[in-house]
């Protein structure tokens, strides 16, 4: 396998700089978030999780509360739900007004610690979601004996009609619901002596949103090919702890005062096809298995997982001229660690991280399940920026749910291509449900048999298919990094096979034998276009990479097709803007509707242009002439500027991204405001991570320096070939650079 060359780009450094011994792994503890007062409401929550189960934790009006999210808790409307809100009342109350208080997110341990109470009467509570097992642990110790009462709250799921959003199953583009979207109540199991027990079991309603979604898109026959993804899905939890007894159906109370109280929440989601009996039976077996491991051993294993996670990679920045926590360098560095932490808390579940809030959205006061832009949909333009930074961070395990969704939805995409166009291959839309279909409201509510075109009626998305090539690029990067042959055979190559078939068969060739992308669009911005830059750059960059794969993995037919697509790709569209020669978003383009810069997709995600690459000045001029200069959410100006070596531009945008103004509607400093998405805007944080990484490491071709010389940095990042690079720069001098492969570890001088 051909692995691209790479360089660390920290500074314009002399090859004669001294080298220092590698220090111990830096601790993320410097970025622990600490509050010295309780929160006023749910906007003051802290995140913690284990990759599948996520908590929002806060103290309000003397009570400890947390919301429980789970990646596969999809109700009958395909809304990702909170399992419940848990309220803990401690007596005597250590969180009463006027008493000392401290709430800390402990990043090295992946836990939250809350201490309250007067000296000699304090209570310390540790809350953690076991990194290795499906359980929430809440352990409290006090100077004096105390009691706890635990209340489970889920009153917002009571059969009410919900306010819907754009990608919800029953939302149309005019804002009028064709069907009322109602939730069904949870079941609270009574008669329990030592636990609280509840679940939500999805009924198969008369208006089945999944079947309506398929029928609307002419895909009703597909319903017979896979199990119904929603009907019968059951999710819920049990709360129990030593010495706790039931007080009604929704409450537990410690049977007597003690200096230590501990309870656990055991969540579970099942599908009708799951083996092992009904939900309650499977939950009981899960509890026995989880609790067979002594609690202290489970905690040690949990801390070991987080220690390993933080040792994978890091970026720690300091500004010698402004060493305090108010400096831009500290805020950017803290934002990077917190975003990685949140992804680790939400990124190892059955479903991908959702762009509009991850597992940590708190909804509205009347409905914690609510999300702007809808509960079910995954929007590629936003999702991708959560996942690109995971490569350089070495967080490959967090990428699996994203790739899995597309792997499992590929048969749907193939069937749809045949149904719509009568040819082989596959294409995915931009906004899809996890089974692969377009969001119903975007697709439009005209019955399939009455349509002139089978395509999505929302013009923002009708021909937005470049995501198929960008996902291919991410898969190729993953394979370059890991060399995972099983991934190549099971995920990368099936995706490449069907996507390249689609591009080969779907488009006509012009008189010169070049592909004519028409009709087409250039991202969501130019709704009418011919030969859009993203598609052209995608073919020109990704077909050579496919051709470089080991011939043992590929076939002669595949290589012939990939070579044909490369040869037939149209030229990059070039023109003028404000009297300057620039790259264009397409050969022709009109109907501007959004705020992307598709002309810069040849910089990122398709790396045709950049430092050390052809036409750098052309790409830089295109950047200077760009129309859209937003510095938030999915607008990737900082990422592209980093690849163009525009250091000061990147520094300015990153400073803005990480500033308090980006999260001041929430107390937690990485719960980014709802810039375009929903709070927390994890898309906003993904861009920050990616741009920061590209200032330090670019994994193809030689580069010129891009790191701000006035900032010191200590970093470890991942590159192709299972390679890690560690370095430290201080006062403009690189004092250490270490290159590590699976078979060797050596120190190298910078070029």
C-alpha cells in the first residue's frame, strides 16, 4: 500500500535545533471545568458519558439532577429520546443556599465530582458512566450520615402532540403537519421493592412514519428486506442500590442514614429481533453481568480506559505573553480537549453522534427530547466535521458508528438507484435517516406515483450528492491511517464500488468525452449548476487513491472504471472575480441560497490545492475573494485557511470560535450556541479541532510552516501508516520531534 509522505508543520525551524527527551503524557487536568456555585437551570449542565450513554449533570435549587441520553433510544417517531431525568435529594442538604459548593468535570478520570456542605458536614458525590459497561454510577460519601431520595421523571412523554421540526417524520416544508406527531407514554413498572423500573416500547401506530417514509419515496418494497427499525424497539432503565427501597413507582429512598450512599442506573435498548427474551429479562441479565465486577475494579478499569484515550493524542497550547486562562491560546486548547471529550462520551454507540446536540441537548423546559432541525436526521454537511478530526486524534473507534450507518444503508441506496434511474450503483442524499432514506419533509409530500421527478423536492438537497465522494475520502483516510483490511473489504470497497458505478453510469459525456454534471448543484449554495467544483475535485483526488490500493483488494473491472472516471473528469472551473483569476464553484452556477464556498472544496475536503501543492496562489486568491466569511458552525474557512498556510487568518477565526461569545447561552464552555444547528453545536467544535490539527500536521505532500510562532505547543497526532508524531515547540524553536510507527520509534530532525 502506498502511504503518502507527511510533515509536521510547526514553525520555520532550523534543522540544527536541539532535541529534548520525550516527557510524560501531558495531563488534560489543566482543562478541568470547575464551578463554585450551583446552576440556575438546565442551561448549566456538564457532560459525561461512556460513548453510548450520555448524562447532562447539574445542581439546581438544592437538588442534584441529570438527564440520561442514549444513542439508540429512538421512539416510534424516530426521535432520539432522553431515557429520563433523575433527581436526587440529599438530607441534610449539602447544596442549600449559602453553603460551600464545588462541581468539577475531571477529564483524566471521565467523571464529575460535586462537593457541598459546611466544614465537617460535607458530602462528595462522584458521577461516572462506566467506559467499559452499560451503567451509570452515583457514589456519595459524607462527613456525617445522610440519606438520599431518588426520583425518576419522564412526564413529557405522555401521549402529547409534539412540535415538529424540519427532518421529523411528519414535517413538511410548508410547516404544516400532515399527521399529528404524538409520543406514546413510558411504562413505569409497579410492585418493585428495591428499584425503579421503566421503559418505552414503540408501538406500531396507524400512521407508521417509517412505512410512510418508504412509500413516499417509492421504496415500500424495501420494508420486506430488513426488520422494521422502530416498531417494538424498547428502551428504558432500572435504578437500584444497596440499602435503597422503593417509595412508590417513581422513587427510591435509602433505608437508613449512612456516611456512604451509592446507586446505579442500568439502561438498555432492545429490538424485537434481539435474542434473549423480553426487555426486562435481558435487563436483569445485563445487571447481573455488570455487577459481577466489583465496583472498585470497575472504577480502575474505567480510569484506565480514559488514561489510554488521553494518551492517544493531544494538543496543548500556551502563550508566553499571556499565560492566564483568559488567553486565546488557553481557550482554544481547552475547547479542543472538551470537544474530544464530548465525542468520546457520545461516539461509541449503536448510532452516530448527532450534529444537532449530540447526546447532550437539553431540549426545552416542556420537552427535553426536542431538537431544532429534528430528532431523526443525520445531515452530512454538518456531521462530517465531527468525524474528520478523529483521524489525526487517533480516535478511530469513534468513527465506526458513522461508517456502520452507511455500510448498513448501502443496500437501500442501491435499490433506490435502480428504482429511480434504472441503472446500477448507489447514491445517498445529504439528510438521511439511519436506514438510508431522505428526510420526509425534505423529500416532499407529493406521492411518488404523482411526481415528475423521483428526487428530493427541497432544492437545497435535490442534487446534493457530493457527500458520497467525501465519505469515500474519509474512508480512504481511515484505511491509510489504520491499514485495516477488514474495514477495506467490508466498508470502503463496497462503498467505492457502488458510488463509482453511480458516477460512471449516471452522467452523460460531452463532445470531448468528459463527464457532464448536469443537472447538478454546487453544495447547498448554488442550486443550479453544471460541472460543480466539489464533484470534479472529488473525482480528481479520490480516483487516484483508489487506483493506489493493493491489487489484491481490487478487481480489474474496478480499476478500469476508476481510471475512466479520472480521465473523464471535467477540468477545474476557472474564471474571474473582482478582476482576479479564481477557482469557480462550478462551470455555470445560479440561484445562490446558502453560505458555503464550494469553490474551496479543492482545498478541503479534496486536497488538490494547498501549501506545497500546485496553484497555491490561485487557491489563496480564491480564498481572499470568497463570498462567505462566517466563523461558526459548519463554515470551514479556518480549516481551509490552515491548509493554505494563512496562519493569522486561522488564528483569528479559532480565537472567535473558542471565545465565550460562542457558548454564553450555556454555562459549559464547549456547549456551543445554536449558531446554525442546535445547542451544543458540536459541528462548531469539530471545525475548531480540524483547523488546529492542520496547523500542526498535514498528511500529504511537503508544506511550509503554519503554526503561530508566538504560541508554544506540545502535541501528539496520528498520520497514515499507523504513525504518530510527537513534538514540542517553545519560543519559536522545535525542541522535540518524535516519529513512531508500529515497528520503530525514532527521533527525527525537522526539515
